[in-house]
């Protein structure tokens, strides 16, 4: 019970700082980390240790799943080349580059220790990156690539990290075995995630659309996927990611309307709180890390080492991103409309490489001793450097990102907005066509009801075309209102079926289609409440 006031205090702090971040227009994760650092340096306050097991088992699965749920599978598939090159190639390149820099410039760093450091800082953080870039007004394609990278690259980084630590603790390293284990981890992790997703989908269909059960199942899924994969010694992150991508693509097929709405609402709150707590906890670790590190090194030398490695991480990302863009032109390939993405977007992708709590958790998880019982060499220094890299990439680069976007004059894609408007007009036109085809000759439906319904969709089209409202609705009696609601519900089902079909074809932006599905859910809920 003595931890309850601390927990409530953390929730209160997260909520207050999130509100403050909106007012001062700063990314919430950055403000939370800075607040955690400031609180940690206040004398007399108790230490709050960040357990790697808590981060990896409690925070990571639901936050990965939430990001996967909100990601578009068609967009992910369309940008697979770019995501693959960043999530796999860049991780290896960064690990090797940082290892060379650490071995060359940091006194006493053996190659295995240098690779431990390189692997720890090689992956962008799925929590930090997603929380920041979505609020920057970047084109959707760039957001998809950066999100996809941060979600997928953990599998690569964790395998490299595991074998680098093993090389230090045992003095043995087998490259072929590491490569084989990596492929096995990826393939079997994805297979476990898809198998679990298929099972969850079947279970959903047996729940008869009970919203509370559907919401509970959505919370069980990421933990079950992660634990199953880890028990099988494969990538839990990829298991959670693959299950989330599959289930969000099929959500309209197995979830009830109320269940979908309630699940989204609950997940929004949980994601907000988990994100907030983890960033504050990350900031609170600074005091212990400084105390442990400065006992063996001067503060100036620690800053020097941290700066060298941070520059290596940033430069490695720029080199790799520009290399793969301009050589095979795979990072941002020519789009379907024939337009070549601008250099500005490549610069933003190269700049946006935030490290976060996952890097810190892996650093803290470095064992204290070697196989012979001796202390793990320079463990405290590695942890400090990792924290320094997180601060530079998350706070400094994160704070600079809005100014970089403004300097480069990057704006949301107008063509995407125009395509969305055309899609909405198409759906409204489909509703009118359905009314005219199915009900114009039906004497059971009054002309008054048909007129009101047609006017509704014609007004929607006018608003989309002219950006202004339509005429006032005419007054109709109670029986006509009931009939109107019945037909509106029927039309919503027609629209939902069309949107579901379009999601399978990949002809339109999946994020737009999911937004329209959400609006249809809300409209259907409103109509059903009116019938009560």
C-alpha cells in the first residue's frame, strides 16, 4: 500500500505535464523526460529504480500492440523496402559503426564490449518515436516508414545485443549461429503472432459481441503473444507486431460496433498513461546513473564519451539513409503517381532516430558479472553512454525536429486530402444511389423520409465540395423519424461494407478508411441510442 501514493502521484504528474505540453507546444515525451530528470535531482526524494523486466514485460507488449493496431497494413506493405532497410540494415550498420568508434576512442573498450554498446543504441524506440512524430504534421508516408522501422528493428537489435553480451560473458561468438538464430527468431516470432491472431479472431466470434469481453481480449492478446514467443525463444516484439497488424486489418469482420468503440476508448487511455509513466521513469534514472558512473570517471570524460557515441549514432543514420536512397533508390521509391519524393523527406527520416526506454532497459539488463564471477567490464560507463545518447536523440533532436520541419517547409500532402474528399463524396453518392434504387419505388417508405435522407447525403456532398453547410432539415413526425433511422442504419451498413471492401483492395489510404469506419460506428451508435 505504501507504493499507492507514489503511483497516484505519477499519474497526476503525467496528466498535468501532458496538459502543459499541449499549451507550450512541446512533444509530451520530451517534457516528461525533462520533468523526470528535474525531479530526480531534487535532494531528499526517494529513488525509483527502473526494472528492465518491468519495461520489457509490462510496458513493451501493450505499447507495441497499440502502435501496430493504429498502423495501416496496406501502408506498411507499400513501404516495406524502406522499413526493411532501416529496421535490419541500419541496425547492423549502426551497431558496427558505434562499435568501431567505441573501440577506437574509449579507453579499455574491447570489441565485444563495443558491440554490446553498439547493439544497445542501434534501435530506434517504438514508444518514443511514435509518440513524437505523429504530432509533427509529417506526410503520412514518412510517419509509416518511421513507425514501421521503430516497431520492427527491435528484433534485430535484441538478437545482436544478446550475442554481444554472450561474447563478453563467455568469450565465445559464432557468427553463423547468430545469423541462423536471427532468422529463426524473425520467422517463428511472426508465425506465433499470426497464429495467435487467428485464434483471437475465432474467440471473438464466440463472444456474441459482448463489448467488455472484446476489450478484455484485446488486452490479453499482446501479453499472450509476447510471452508465448519468449517461451519459444523467438522475437516477442515481432509476435506482438504481427498479431496487431493482422487483427486491425480484420477488426470490422469480428468485432461488434460497440466493442470496437469501447476498445478504442479504453486503449487510448491506457496508452496515454503507460507512455507517460515510462518517460517520467526514464528521466528519474539520471541520479543513480550519474552516481554510479562518476565514481570511476570524471564528469568531463563521461560527457566526452557520450558526445562521441551520440555523434556516431547520428552520423551513421545519415550515411545509411542517404546511401540507400541515392544508390539503389529503395528508401523512398517513386510513388504510383510518378512523383519522386523530395530530398527534404529524406533529411527528416535521417534526423528522426529517437532512442528511448527500450535502449535504457537493455543497458540496465547487462549482467553484473561474467561467467567466471568477475564484474562485467565498464558496465556503468555503458549505461551512462546509452542514457546520454537517449537524451541527445530524444530531447535535443526531438526539440529541434519542429524547427527542422519548418525550415524545410514540409507540409502535409495536399493530394492525400483531396483523395480523401473524393472518397467521402463517393460514399455519400453511393448512399443516394442506394436510396433511389431500393426505396424510391417502395410504397412502405414515405416520400418525406426519402427526401430527408437524400437531403442529408446531398448536404454532405455540398459541404465537401463547397466547405459549407446545407439547408435546415424539415420537420417530420415520430413514425417518420423511426423509419428514417431504420433506413439510415441500413445505409450505414452499405457504406461499411464498401469501406471494408476498399480496405482489402488497398486503393485508398487505410488510415482514412479506418477513420471513416470509426465515424460510421459513431453515427450508428447515435441512431441506436435514439431508438431506446
